[in-house]
């Protein structure tokens, strides 16, 4: 575990960067920020940041730390005017505070608001803040979704109901059905009843899905699982709600969309998957008849584990596989990957287990143990990401492990980690040589991975044919050199502006070869493959292949800061801070979809917001 500390130094200290009585925004490497108004602190204080490696604060019973502890010192300092705090929400928990490092009583932060997976609150004094989420005895919500009060009971659940088919959710009553007419427990409602806020958008190869604050789900685009004959739903306003669960008190907490299937983490810590069957990617342990369609609500949850105390906290959906992060910090994968992305070893190819390369086709994931990722005592996985044929895991000590196809892993050799050797048998990926600098976020494209570090730098490795590594060339990094041997991505030249969050397209080669970064001034930068105008610069030029991302300006999203981004094969959508949706690029752009004509690349700011309802 690591702590991100914000310290205040007195007048005798040497001048340091930061914010003092003049006011301004202190931005942390993982997207957290503190906005100090002018005069909030005296002229003798300046706020700055540093990262330390450990902290021994103990959460109350039933809760556990779901991310970093943000420590403000000296403790007890009060602001003359409230400062605005923004902390990334990671695991569906609640923002808590301690008065100082000796305080043992965590208390919920008053007046906190959760908006697009960012905790926001006005704070009046310096203290410690952290997200706390239910431990494995409760129903942990999906990473970044849900709330801490959505605790459940029971295990991951056995598969029930009708078996999945070649297109679970293909029945014509799926999508059109809603959970309830009002926002009751576990229910959803339409706009006239509650006007829910969108909280998450995800992208598959040809469709998008959105999760709303009332746990409703909408999907739109082409070949959308959840509708008869993969119906074409060009705009979210045209798409009915997807009926995922009818279990009383259970709702959707988090979504993940892959190349051809979608999964949802539920509030009781279970997971459901639907979409294209085959390869075991859905995890139901049987291949159903292809001439029958089943909606997601008609099948039970994936039988992930036989331990009833373990809950799913994150799910990723990749090319032919699915992986979940469990509440004990372990990972399970199922599906098919001859290249090692499952992580079970030689027979299980990409899953990382070490035997047959398909899991979930004629057995459920519960028959397998966890992927052996680390042997370090006390170190757990905190985030997982997946590309076309590789996975990476961010560990609680700030290091990174990857497994799958060698050219994508960053180990500087041709060892098939996850197929020939287990991930736990190799060291961590060497990302930087700076002491004390840790990884805070990972994203994976089809054939590459990027990491945001605690010093706000971005490092990428894997293939670079479209400039997706952002290094000004098209070389592959990590096949015969270490990522730490090349400089970080030069994202911006703006003074004091840093990267706060990364986004990538989903794992198929067409959609997963570009990156977008949200900056501390809430602007957006994108680089990599520019096909169909998906980078948002009004053209189809690749960025990062012969220039750095700093050579181009910010994407002209709108005057409203973009807060969440989803990317598919030929288009990009941004969920803005005013809850509107803006999309650009590609033939699946809702602005021109259905016209029968190719979409011309446009500046996003020239396009109107897309209505939800």
C-alpha cells in the first residue's frame, strides 16, 4: 500500500513548487487535485506533494482501503476559505477522513458528491482522505462503480436459468424491458421518473454501453448483444434499457465491453456476461444451442469461485476472454488464449494457469485457482487490464506484471509469460528508473500498454506502428529493451499541466491502437491511429508516429471539461461533466450513423451533444 502525501512547508524552507496564499490547483499524479482559493492559507505555507511507500492506518471493521491514502500535513491547519478536493473513485466505496496519522476513527466525508467516478468535496482543514470499500464479507461493487452501501451476501453464485446462446441477450424482450417504473431498490427508471445521471460509458468493437446512477444500462451501435438479431441502435435515445438482472435488491455496479461480449459486475459482487459465445469467454461452462436466444436476465451469474466470501470487484473483457479481480486481490481468467493471456501456464495458453488453453467452455471458472501473479507476501492486485493477447496487473506496491504475447509485455525478451512460465516466476516490468516513483493506473490497447506514474509521467510499451506509444516513432518497445530505457511520453508543454487519467480503445486491433489522456486543466489529448477521425483533430492523421503528442493541441471537445472517455474501432465518445455525451469519428458516430454515407472527420466541438433519452 502506498500513500500520496501533501505537505506544507514553513517560511524557512527553500522555495518549492506548489500553491500558497496566491491560490491555485495542486494536481496529483493519479488524478486527485486540491483547488485552493486565494488566501486559503497564509503566506508562510505552500502546498506540495510527495509519495511515500507505506501506511499503517487501519480501516473500521467491514471496510478496507480501496486506493491510496491522501495525507495533508501539518495536520489541523484550517483553510480561511474551503478548498475543493477531488479524489478518484476506484472500487465503488465511500470517501472517508482521518484528522491525523494518530487518529484511528475513520469518518465519512460530509457533503461529498460522486460524479463520473470522482469524489468531490469542499474541505475546511488539512486531514487524511481515503476511499473505503466493503471487505470480502460484503458485496463489493465493481471498481469505479456502485456505492459502499450496496453490500450483499452469498457467493459468486452458480449458473442458473437457461444456458447462454450464440448471442446472449438476443431475445427481443431484452433491451426493451426495464427493471421497475421507479428508482426503487435494485430497480431502474426512465427519464420521466428520475432523469438518472450517466456514470460510465464503455465501448466494444461496434457499440457503446452506458451505466446510469440509477443502475440502468443502455447500449447502442451495431451488432448490440441484448436485442433480437443484434439490432442496429444508432443513438442512445433510440435504444431501450438492457434487462440484466431481475433479482430483488441486486443492481448493476460496473460494466466492461470487449470485442464481442459485455459483462456487468453486480452489487452483490457477482458477474454476468452476454454476447458472442464460443471460446468459453462468457464462462457459463457450456455451449448452448445456436438457434436459441437468451436475454442476460434469464441466466444466472458466472460461477467464478466456490468461496462464498469472495466478491468480484472488477471485470475486463478482451478478445476471446474475460478476467475478474476478486476482493482478496487475486485474479481469475476464462475463455481462450493460446498465446498465454489467461496466465495459467502452457496448457491454458494466455490465461496464465499452465494447462489447456480454453476455460469456461465445458467447465466454470470456479474449478480453477487464481492466476499466480506474485509471490510477495502482502502484495495484491489492485487493477487489471487486457489487450488483444496480453493482460497486465497493477499491484498494491505500485509495480506491474504482464503476461501473454512476448512483444507486448515489456520484459525485453521473448519469454511467453503466462504460457511457458507463470507470471509469478518473473519480475515486475521495469517502467522507470526514478526511485520511489510508482505506477498508479494502467490502460491496455490491442498490442500495447501504458502506465500513469505517481510523478504524473506516462510510459508506454508494446507495438508502436500507429504512434500509440507516443514516442515520435513506430518502433516496438519492450521486445528487446526495457520500457525504462526510453523516455516518458511528452504529452504537453503547458506549464504546470499534467496527465491525470488515461483511456484506451478496446482490445481488437482496429479499435485499440490509440490513447487519450485527461489533463489537470481538464483538457483532452489523444494519440495513435487517427483512422476515421477518432483522435478528434478533424483529420485522419496518426499522432505520435513522427511527432510527440505535445506537438498538437488539445482535442476540441467543448467548453465543458471531459471527464470520461470510451473508444471503439472508429469513433470516440466523451462523457462530459454536465452529463452530456459528445462523440466523433467513424462510421458508428451517432451523428451520421444510418445516413448510408461515410462520416467525414470533424472537430468534436462542431458536433452537438447527443441526447440520452
